[in-house]
C-alpha cells in the first residue's frame, strides 16, 4: 500500500479504518491525517497494545486494502 495515496484519500480511507479499529475517534483520525506512524500510535493507545502488535495489525490491514 502506498501511504502517499492513503494520505491523499484520507477521508475515504477513514471509513475503512473505523471498521477495523472502531475505538479510534473522529478526532484521532483527523489528527492522524494519513500518517502511518501516527495511526500505529493511536491504535496502540486506544487498544492498550504494544507498538509491535499495532504495527502487525496495520500491516495486515494494508494487505487487505
């Protein structure tokens, strides 16, 4: 997945992200603005998981989208 493309289409992608990680708020998604590392951090924070686990989840999501 090309994260430049994700950033450019961030508003469309946020729906898919909310389906995957429902605990992420609209404010958090607005703050992320398509930055992958920020997405990983917000997932880690919202779900109380390790950075490694959050990275793994994002990589799995990338494969599907």
